[in-house]
């Protein structure tokens, strides 16, 4: 059996990430007709609205260490000083240990505009629509537990030795794609409203008129992700 692996935790959908000194809070907004679930190689479980915590056995505190990001220029990141007490009601709140590395996935050439209709960044970015956390030296025998609103099993099975990564994915899905960006744009507005300093932000249509993402292949909400990193916790 595999003695040490890399645990990967992927978020595919409308998510906002708040990087603290020792942990990360992940939020999903309340979007009409959307639901969430967690997936591993061995389990697929619905996650009702609520507050959750992902516990990774043997993963201690990482106070003071900065999370390395492989492509920070592709992630919509703000150096927020707001209080956590200002956060609005969310569909999910998930707390998990701060990862050693993160990577943004699935870039989309959307415009992010502030409350005055100006680009949030001086130059348009192609913000990512999914995020992956990496936890090296993971012991699959020790396991991972997701607890909170309901206790959900991640896996009761140890992967084979040939497998080098243990993947977990959190999904936030909407109605079947209709060939437009409307779902992503609406969910981005709902997500920005969770954080009052950014409640006027909107996600505009890509400058070329259509998304580069193939929206007919997934129900995951492909909106731009938002990362709040007080004091530049990721770089």
C-alpha cells in the first residue's frame, strides 16, 4: 500500500477563499438552483448547506509560512483587511488547513468590474474558475474527515501503491448549461456580496464575446474565483 502521497483538494464552482495564518476558509454563495457535493476516487456525497471542517490527519499548524502559488497572476486576489464578522450568509463555509501550494485552474477571459464599472485590475486578467490545494507527505491510512453540518465519509479505502496522489474535489453545480455566461455572472455577483467591500463587483462578458470554457461538459458553476489574502498570505 502507498505509505505517502500528495493530497490534492480541488474546488470547482463558485468559491471564495480567505487565507488566514494557519488555515483557509472557503465560501460558496447562495445561488439559485445550485447544490454541492464532495467527490473522491471512492465516494460521491451530497453536501447540504452548512458549516464544515476538513481534517487532514497528521497535518499540523503552518503559522507564519506563506503558501506558494504557481500562477498568482491568474487568480483574482485582494489584500483584504475586512473583519470576518462582515461576511454574509453562505451556502457553505468550509475550513481546512492552509496548503503548502495552490494552483489556479481553467482560465476564462472574463472582465471583473468594480462598482463604478472600471476594471478591477489595471490590465484585464483571465481569472481562473477552479482552485487546487496541494498537501504533500499525506498518509492515506490516517485518512481525511469532513465534519460539520453532517459527517461525510471521504474514503474508507486505501488507494493502491501505484497511485501517487489522493484527489478530493468539491463541486458547486447549477442548472444544465444554456450556452451563455449568465449563470457564472450571476453567481459572481452573489459571491462578491458575501464581502461588503466588494459587493458592487460584477463579472462582465469576455471581450471577444464568448467564453473559452466548454460549458456544455459540466454543471459546475464556472465563475471567476475570489481569493482574500490579508497580508499577502499567498505568493
